[in-house]
C-alpha cells in the first residue's frame, strides 16, 4: 500500500517535491534540541498550496499520517516524526514567496516557508517592520511560528504571533483549503476558525500562507540595563517604566547574576555592563517614531534617574548607539546557548499571572533546590509577559545525559505541579509537541481537555494530522 | 416531561430565579429591533456560575434547548427564542458583579450581566477606561458583547471585543465550567478554546464571566469633523491622519450628506457644524495621555491644516471642549434612530478590505439604486475598520413593513452577493443570529461551513445551545 501511495505522491509532486534519500531526510528527522529522533516514509516538499491540498487528500485516502515541518527549530518536538517510519514528513520550506505587499495597509501575504529573518529584512526595505522576534529567527518559518503561536521579546507591546495574523490559508485534514487571506478587520460570520488553527501545531491543518500585520519602522530605540537587588524589584521597575513609557516600552526581560556569568564565560567578547555585580538584572527597550525620536534619549534617561531615586534599581546603563544596544541584547540572547554549555540542566517554559511571577520564582527556586540537592535554579526571560524560562542546573560534576535521564521527569513534575497550583501554564510559548503531552494530560483542566479532544476528533476524525502531538489521548476507560 | 423539568429548575434556582409569568417574560421575547418575537417555556435568571452550570446540566438531561440572553439589544435576533415555546430563556442579567479589580495590571474580572455603561463608569472611577463603546452601551451586557464579538467606534485603535478578553469563564453544553479567568499573557497549552467561544453567539456555551483588559484613562481628546467631496477622499484623509497621528487616532467614521440631514431633521437640537453642505463627512477623534495632552490641540489643528492644504478635505471644524465634542458624536450616534424615523429601509452590516470600501460604496449604491427604482443608498460608519452600515431607503411614499416585506430579501441578496464578490463579510460586527443564517448558508465558503458545523456538533451534540442561531443547517442530502 505504501508503494502505491509513494508512486502517486511522486506523480503529484515530481522528483523535486518528494525524496526518500536518507541523507537528504536525515537533518530533518531530529529536533533542534536533539531530544527526539524519528523516521519517515518520505520527505515531501510541495511547491504551492494546491500541491499541499492534493497531497493531503492522497494521504487521507491512504491513511498516511503527516508531520508538517517549517524551520525545524521548535522546542517541544512538535515537528519530529515518531519512530514508526510510516509518517510522511511534509516540509513547507519550498513555499517561501511573498505573495503580496500592501504597504499602505501595512500588510503582507506571505507563504508558510518564509524565514522570519527574511521577513524582517524585506519589511525593513519597505520602511516597515514585523514586530515579533526571537533567537531562532534565522531558521524559524512563518508557518511554524503561527502553528506554535510563537512569542519572543516584543510580546509585551505587540502580542504573540496570534496578534500579528490577520488572515490565514490552511489545508484541512480532508484536503480542503481554508482561506481567509482577504484580511477583514471585522468579520463576525460565526466562530473564528482561524484562531483555532493558530497554535494547533499542525494537528488540525497545515498553514500554507498568512496575511500578517506590519508596524511602522521605528526611528530610534534606547536599550537599558539595570542592576537589581531582588526579582521583586524587577516587577516594581516594570510597573514604573510601563506607567511612564506606555506603549513605547517594547520589551522587559530579566536575568539573574548566574545567567549573566554563564553568558560572560561563554562569550568572551561580551562584558558586564555594570561596575558592581547585582543579584538580578532587567533589560528593557523603548522605541520612538520620527516625531518622538528627538526626545527619546532624554525621556529614557529621566525614567532611569527617577527609578534610581525611588530605589527601584541599584545601578543602570543606557546604550547610546546601536553597537551598545546590540551588545546588551547579546547578553540576553546568549543565555540559552551559554546555559547549555555550562552543563546539564532541565528546562521549562512557564507562565503565571504577571504580578505573581517574582514570588513564584523565589518559591520555586527554594523548593527545587531544596528537593534536588546540589542543584541551582536559573529563571530568566519575559517578565513583562509573566513568562520565564525556568532551568534547574544539575549538581556540579553530574554527568550530562545521565542526570537528566534520572531526575528530569521528577524535576519537571515538581515545576509543573507548582505552576498549576499558582494558576499558571506549563507551556507559555514553546507549545506542547510531544514533549509535554503527557504532562498536559496529567495537569490539564478536564473540561478543557474534553473540548480539545472533541475538536481534534471533529476536524481530523482519521487522526492523520501530526499524530501523537499536542492532543492528550483520552483517559483509559476503567477496567471492566 | 416539561413539568418535571420545571419543578427541578424551580427547586434549583428558587422563585427569584425562575418565572413563567407572561408579563415578566414579555419584554424579553421580542428583539430590540422588533423583528422577531418568540415564546419560552420559562425565564431563568440564575444568580451565579454554579447555578448556570446546574441548570445547563438539567437542560441537557431533559433535552430542553436554551437561549442565553444579555441586554436583549442584539441586531440579528440571536437572543430571541423561536415560536415553539419549548426553549428556556436564560437571562444573565442577575450576574452583574465585578468580581475583582486589578488596577496595577489594568484588569477586571466581571460577570456576564454587567452593563457596558456600568463598566465604563466603574473603570473611570479607578482612573482607567474600558476602550470599547457603542450606541447600546446602556443595555448591552459584557456577556452579550463577548458572545457577539461586538465592535463599535474604537475598533480602529483597540480592536473588537475579542481583543479586550484576556480570560473567560463559560458553562459548556454538558454543564462543565470552562475557566481561564486567571489571565495569562502567554499560554500555549493547545488550541485557544476561549477564542472559539468569543463570537459564538451562545451556540457553544454560555459566557458567565470574563477577565477584561483596561486602558489608562485619557487626559484629553479632540474630535474633528471634516466636509468632503467624495468618499474616496475620506480614505485618503484616513491614511493621512493615521500616518501623522498613529495610535492616538481612536476612531474614524464617515457619513453622507443624506444621513446628516436625517439626523438634523430628527434631532432639532443638533446643528450642521460646517457652513456649507458637503457630499460626505468624516468624524474622527485623537486622544492623549497626561504627557501628550498639552500639545494635542496644536497637533490636531496642524493635521487639519495640512490636510486642507493637500486637498484632502473641503472644510473642517474641531471641537474645543467636551460639549462640542459630544455634539459632534451625537451626529454620528443619531444616525440609526434618525434613519428609522425617516422611513422604511433595509439595513446591512458589511465589511470589505479597508482600502476597497470607498469604491465598494460607490458601486453598490449605483447598482442598488439602479435595480430598485426610487431607492436611495446610505452608507455610514466605521471606514477605518472597512465596515459600514449600508441602508437602502425605500422609494418615497412606500408603505413601512410592506415594502421591506416585498423587496427586503432581494435587496439583501443583492448587497450580500456583491460583498461576497468583493471578498467581504455579510456580517462585520452584528453577528449572524437568526437573521443571516440562511444567507451564511448560501454564501459561506463550503470548507468553512463544514468546520463550523463539525465544531458545533462536537461541542453540542444534543444541539441544546441556542438552536437555530448562527450555524447553518447541513445541506440536505439529495433525494434517494
């Protein structure tokens, strides 16, 4: 049967559109973090929406499961096939056209395979910008960013990917094309099905294109870096800066001294921007348009001075040119790589209501370090969104791989239990994928899980769309 | 069976919570526009979410259909029961508490029955504001606004109701409570089911409470009123004002001379703000916070002067105090009532991509006035959102009721056909309800309709939630 399917698929896509070459497939069968490796029947690379639709119809007829993939830089194994070798890996990377720019309306229709950095560059050339960015921008694709509802460092001001998507084109599990690319600002013709596809990790359909909102280019920015005594101070500083800078405050990130130290050790070209060491740091950025640009420096300096007077920070610096600004951001962007180089650790991507995050970090760190002897908690990231990446470093001398294998599950269960008690989310911006599916089943609200499964069953009754990802299996019926 | 159900319901809700008194029920059985009148088994008014949940469970057991209702000021008959007398009318008006204010985070948790004006007032007392408003604010409830994803005159800057909802509590068709009131800024635990409930008009569940985003109070506003030669000029003025005023531009409304004249005739206290008559008018508002307030007047005046120089308007005035500002808005807010007083007409609430709206208005007006002799087209409203209310006035001397009865369906079909050809929406902000369900079935994209029905079937398999509303019936199977 798989031979018949493959023949039909080659026929449909041509030799460029389908390969079974092991060397060509290999890079795409392991996730970016190296946590999961799978196998695939073949790697399909359709060239346009019509090919995707025909291919999905074919898969539906032959009951061949599909794993859609963008840049393969996801954090939860959502784009990696299982080990059965029976699924079709469907890459959207060949679909990388900008279909239509509308500079006046500040919109672009772009295909799923467009890489984020490419979009940034193309928008800039048109005097515009796409206001979402993250570390993986050199590989992450628009389709992947939409399917995972990606976040990043500008969510505070601009929202997650969901907020940027004005219209969507997607191929549904039956091969039909859902098309709302003609972006209407208001449209109340029933349930907003576009919202259902955003963040559904390819389990309800395959995003093939989107109409995205663009923002005016900024004329100037100022990046500030403050040394703090406690993480609670970071929250107070955030409120203070937010009240004074309003919508011009685009991001507010925090990191502890331990994270800064690992970045400085890993990237010798970077320096500590402040003279004395501090327990915590806040990195934040304000932007201005043409009209506001001339007074930006003055306003930023005034806010820092006022915050110092009110005891909201211990010391601070402000980047006066782009090189300095990039150097400050490099301290933040370098944390993930530096932490990985530092040694074994278990990572979490969690959210709680913004105002509770500082207390959560303190309590969670104490609990984890107490329960797992010799470990060290490192929480960093998007305080302004109530979202941090919470790592627990292994004790000194622990063997990489072995320690995570032995303790990882217990560590994560402890973190996720606590997050759930605090009314938070076990996945703030990285999605569920295959990594957190069992934890979602264990900790998810039963009413929510019921709807989740019902919607999946309704839209994909044959279960061919990215099986094994996101949607927890139904709880087993009690033994008779 | 209905006696057993009613006994159980009275037992559950107490005498205050359930009535069958015809006089008490009567005001709620006809929609606000007087288009639909239905009957009901009883009127239930539960006091809290637990009572709603128990009642829905009871309805589910007895297969009693439920029609949820807020302020009964919807525009599409979505909250009016059918004539069977077998449905339960479920009012949320008793649930009108503010559960929790979080001024620091600028959030409020409020129950479904809170009236919009009450929320406006309560937010203002706390130095905040709720940035969504519309004509029906004295009766429209938060639950109704969420269920219909209401729009209004501040969508240009702040988005529709969907954009204000941070968290939701709803009772599902099986009586379970879906609760995401703990508003997380980021949460990627699967499909965003909250989005599914927003705008679903009570067909998937009953909204009982929501966590809403508030905005800082504005310190000053300026309202401008411009006379224009063509509606295309309005679009150019919008782009011009938008480029210069950015996010401080909160609304941009248009109206033709005919609409202004009917308002002036209907409301003798109002005056034409400009000396000479113009074919079209634009009404727009800019706002400022404390920091920007001192320069607002100057900036607004400069934009008007520049627009005049560039030939983007023929004449303009600017309100220099709140009384004048209110008088200008009264011209806009009075159109619906004035048009109703003027004589019979058929109304539509439509959207097309923003940049195409002026051309659409011209083409649609010509086509309709040509096809239906003696009629006059009046298009007014939210140009900035690509959404106008498109009325076709009956020929002079036409008999109210009779004319709409005879020609209404053909007029609406013509408008909706054209909107669909232009890639637009037959319901921009008023929803589908019972009024547009057949038109949605006729003109909706088949792939979209299929998902719509699948989702409804999955979440409400017994079909007890607001039956006959929004979701088009499946197309009939061909005769055997």
